[in-house]
């Protein structure tokens, strides 16, 4: 099913790809006619419709580059139940997407992820080594940090007793954290994973200096350990880049255009 295009010559198509668990992952392909494609990954409790993701897809359209934004399992329109952790499982969802395009004779030239999605694209790069340009937007370096603020001081004791914690905001239910998904998050080591990223893999980390969700210090930690790394701090930007969407899209698209040019030059 094709949706109205934002630009003439760019077609938007709804594409469904099964993951390895048989769940349908739903995404939107922004088809600009390039063999290369950029895959865009949303963050925690978000979707392919997040402002930053949609705006980067539009900026890539304007640059004549195809992109695909999709919902991880348990989010948005995709099958499955929402899970708190499951970073590696989302990396496998991303692998299902890259394999789908590879089988269609396309080249996934870059992956871009925001927040939790930033962690996922880095984990993917550490495991699969088949995408040579990675953009981490506001990803979290230490996944043990921030849990207490979200779940409360005695979260380990409570989850061991009950098997789950229901997170509420203003008294209304938001989501359930199971013991399994919490342990999955606690056992995901971003530092160890980033050490496995190839030095040929070009990584850009972008972070807002005024991020109160994931501190900007995390970006500097990634910069220390990822071998082929560029760091861009957007002054005054919050976690969602609320007032800095244009600058974010420009930084991301310029990096992708630069790496795409390098790849095309080396291929010829």
C-alpha cells in the first residue's frame, strides 16, 4: 500500500517484514530510487512516527536517499508485546530488516537509532558487521543508570517478590516491567559490545547538551571506546531535540552523504 509522497519522485510504501520469532514488523519505505537505503530505529516506548525519525526520513528524501523507518516488535503497529529490555532482541529485529533489503538487492548503507534505538544500532554493529555507517542519537552508555528513577528505590526487591513492576504516571498504568526484561537490560553491556565494533565502521554519536533523560556524558564515553568515531554535541538540545530538529537532521544527513560518497568512490 503506497502512501502520499512528501516530495515528487519519492514514493512511500508500507512494508511488512517478519522477524525471526514470526512477528510482523511494520515500516514505511521512503523510496527515492537509490539502491542504498538508510534504516531508522525509534527509541523506548516510541514508534516510527517519532518526530526525529520522520524528520530525518524527510531530510534524506530531500537529499535523494531512500530510507526505511519501522516499529520494533511490541511497539507501534508491529506484532508482539512491549518489553522493557530486549536490546539484543531489537538488534535481531533490525537484522531481519537488513536481510529483507539485502534479499531485494538493496544495500543498507547506514543505520540510525534514537535513544534506545541508538543502543540497538551499536549492538547490531558489534554483532553483525555488515553495515559500515552507524548513527547513535542520544544512546545510553550504562544501562544500569536511570532504572531507580523509573521503577523506584527498592525495584529489585519488589520485582523478585512480584515477578513484575507496573509503571504508572499520575496514577494511570503505563507499562509492565517483567523480571526477565529487567534482567535482560541489566545484563546488556554497551561497553563490551562497543569494543567489538569494526574499525572500518564509521560511527557518529549526536547528543543534546541539555538532555535530562540520558546525560551528555554518555556520548563522551562512547567517543572514548569506539575506534572510528565522530562526536557532535548540539548545544541546548533536549533528549527529543524538541527545538533542534533541523540541526539534528542536517548533521545526520551530511554524515550519511559523506560516507555514501566515500563508499561509492571506493566501489568505482
